[in-house]
């Protein structure tokens, strides 16, 4: 098959990381792709599209561009979608769904635009096969993405990918520790990287319902991924103040096939000592704001006051949205003090929507990466920890 025009979207701020990952997975040079805001565009084969779905941890989807046309109204969008040979990609037995996004668009209603794309797909099948496929907005076999910004590319089936933060240090043998592990996402991703486990090895994909899909080729690629697996190249640790979340994370690790590669612990992030003798990497996505409250119970216990009881459904919530511990102190300031005292030599990455967090922690970041965690604008701060007596660089 001729080269496909692919677009791999990602969280804003990690495009450069994704470009490097795409080059590593496909073997294509960086000059063969274009790094855009929100993703990477490239020309690649169907096999390389499969490899990206199997191995990418930073890409949210792998989209195939099927049409690209100017538009000024919904009729132009209908015409562009009607010209796409949908019958080459899937059969009318498969259900489908339309998603539309746009910026600075002349359209008055994106919902109506989605309806017109849906009509075009159905009308094309009726004209070519005599049968119209059904729409399923909940569990469609095929997803069609239309996006517009004065030009209207129409994309075919995308694969949702979990957002993943850079964990290159694990591949180099550095220990990794997440002291606020929650359900275990970061530690599990790190363990899979340490064991060279493909990100999509246990997933089912929408492209398996497409006409181009060759089960034999896909099984070959998956077996090659299994053959490259190895014992963990670095130790991975995760802990959380809520023991219920630690149990949840442990079960998630078992389902992900990395239970042997992670050591789970319970305990307050303000009290836990380094999990090993060798300084390594900490990667922390602490609970905040729209997610859940932050902090642990160490502050109240140090003052000799028991932490207030919380209902069972709120067991992980021990602090306030402001990031305070129960004694009224700032959780992040106390965390920084704990790190400086006990984690000298460690490299700590913190993902947070608080753009002034380094000042609150009285730390000087060595690196700052703007990015988005879902709809929340964040920064990924890197702190190179020194002993408490060593002044932070200015």
C-alpha cells in the first residue's frame, strides 16, 4: 500500500518527546516527520502505523488522514466526506461514530457538522453497497475524526492512548519512585519500560475491524514485542498514604503483567525514606484541585493530634485542595524539606497546575516543561535534590 499520511496527537507540551519516540519506533529520520502543536505528522506505511499503536506511550491516537479540503459551510464538509472511499476501509456491518473538533471555524454548530459527516458516510455506503452502516456513539467499531481550522482534514479510526510522562531514566537503569502513586499509573508505566513491555501489547484496537487488517502480520509484530521483553532493568517503587489505593495499584500492576517488577508500599510521602541505596528518579503527579485533595497525615501526627476521620469513600483524601496538611502547614513545603533532608542526589519531576510551585517549595527548578494534563494546564518541574545544607542555585 502507498504511504499513509498519519497524525499522532499528544498532550500539549510533549510534542518533542513524541517526535523522538515516533522516530525510534518506526526507524524513520526526524526529517521525515513534522512536529506540530499537539502532535506529530508523518508519512508512513500501514505496518509502521501498527507499530505506533503497539509501542507508543506518548501518542494519544494514531490517525490516518483520508481527506483534506477547504470548507466554508456544512455542505462543503458533506461533499468532502462523501468523496472518501469509506467502503475500502470498513464494511457496512461495522458501527461508526463521528467526532468533530474545530478552532476559528466559520461553522455555527459542530454538532450539525458531525451530523453532515455521518450522513455522507452513510450515503456513500448506501450508494456503493445498498446498505447503510449503523451509528453507535458508545462502543463504535470505527471512529471518524473531523477537525477544522479553515481547512478540513477527515480522519479515520483513532486509537486512544493513555497520557504518559517521559520516563527515559528507567530505560537507562535508574530506580524510579512515585511517593503519591494513587492507582499506580506512573509506576506501572515505568515497570513496563524497565521490562521492555509494549504499551499496546494487551490491548484490542479498532483497526482490527478494518479491511486492511491482517491478523497474521499483527500477531508477528506482537510476538516480536514479546520476544524483546526482559527482566526489569531498574527497580520501581510506588507508595501512597491510602493503603486502599496501594491495594488498588497492586491489582492494576498484576493485570499489566508487572507485579514482579514493582515494590508497593503504604505510607505518608512526608515520612517515607528512599526505597533504595542508589539515588534515582522520582516522578510525582500529586493529587490537586479538580482531581483530589493533596497531602498526607504526617503533619497532624507530628503535632500529636490525630487526623480527623473521613468517610470510607473519601479514604484517599487527607488534605485540602490548597495543598495543606492537617496542621495547617503547606504540604509541598514540607515535602521539599523532607526531600532535601533524605533524598540528596535524587532527581524529582513534579507535574502540577501550580505554576508557582517551585517558590512554594523553596526550590529552584532545573527544568520546566509546559504541558496539559487533560484539560488542566500544568508544568512538569524538575528538581535536582541537594542536601539541606547545600544552597539551591539561583
